[in-house]
C-alpha cells in the first residue's frame, strides 16, 4: 500500500489550488504524467478518490478536502523548518519570528516592522504568512515568537493572546460603482451583487457571517490570491469582501464600502508564548500601528463619502 509523501501532498495541494492537473504540473515544473502518477499514489494511500474529474477541471472530494487541511499543516511546518535552518546563523542583534494572516501583511505588520527596525537596526524579523490555526500551532510549538491571528475558540496551552483590534469588513467594488455614493451598505443592498470569494463554500471565507440564513451570496469567481480577486473586481466582474486592514493598500481602480451589519467584524489578536525585549517592542509597535490605521481608515471613508459621518471602523485595543 502507498504511503503519503511530502511530494505527493504538495502535488495534491497545487492541483486543488488551480483545479487542474496540467496547471499544477506547469507550476511545479513536472510533466502532467508525473503529476497524475503522484495523485494516483496519494489516492492509493487514502484508499479513496481525492478529486472529482470534470470536463472543466478537477475538484477535491470530501476526502480530498480533509487531506488538504492536513497537508497545509504538514507543508507549513516543513517550510518553517527550512526557514529556521536558513536563519540559524542570524547576525547578532536578535531575531523575532513573526507570523500573520495575509491581510495583516498589507500594512499593519510591515509598518510595525519598520518602526521596530528603526529602534533596533540589527534585529532580524523573518515573516511567515498563514491561516490563524496553523499560526497559533506554530506559536504554541515555539516555531514563531508571535503572530497576528483571528482569536480561536480555545487558546492553545502556553499561548498568551493580546487583543489587537476589531477589524470591520468592507466590500471592494470597481471605481464608480453605485455603492460608492454611500457611506456604508447593508446586506440587503448587496444581495444583487456577484461575488468573488476564496472558496465556493461561503462559510469558509469572510463571506457568510453577515448574510443571514435567508440569503447566500452568488459566487461568480473563486480566487484565493488577493491580487487576482482585486483584478477581477477592477474589471467589473464582481465584488469581494476585504478587511479594513487591507483597505489602505487597495489600488485606485478599486474602492471600499463598509458593510453595515454588526457581524461584519473580524477581531484580531497577537498570539505570543513569551516576553523579552524584542517581542514586547513589537507588540507595542503593532498596537500603535493599529491605532494609526484606524485614524487613516476613518479619514479615507469621510473623504470617500464627501464628509458624511462614517460609522466606527477599527477599534484599537485598550490602553496598555
């Protein structure tokens, strides 16, 4: 019986990301037959099909989605190990290993790094992007010193959570869209829109929490990459949800309108496992940067709505 392999898991993940064995082969630099062989071996190891073969590509089965969740964790840990090995001989000045979900890397984390780097020029700050569950695991296992995450239902042992902000959700629309004349949009005003999401399953992305049981968004395109999502929005092919943290980095061809619903909020926190001067300084920089971004976001929304009052946006954590 076949065994799961690192190569096989990487091939499965790439095929699932692009919905195509041939695209996965191009991205990985393999032949299509080599990719098909690895998929077959992984399906033998799983004892059941991992993909549905369709005329327009492939789609993970329930077993495939289950394996993909585990594959992301395994491959993420291996990537972290490789990064740790590359940085083993870091220069004097210290090293702070930081993780964050993707939209926190748009402005929040880079600005905090710039602030800390000015105060401690020799500090090395290797970054890791990932989903909150894997980042929390990495902090708990001391593979990361701290991470910006969505707070979990249960905090792992040995991990401290520092409240960071309550991040409002916005809908990104093409410039000149009718919604841009409003300071905010209710879910009812969004029902006729076609959506671009990271998954065809609304509950697995930022979509869903604020739509209510009587309405599910019409997903026109599935794209995991933020550049692809915003490109589709700019072309007028749909709208997408963006956290407030990402609004300052939107291109001029895309505008943001706040979603007016109490559930259209994504909290963020700093997960850490220990103190120390570099970690403390970085937490302080994150809290200060979150407050600065809140001010910028309020100003940008006032300008966009022609000085109309805008609702509360990012709420910084309480005073330390």
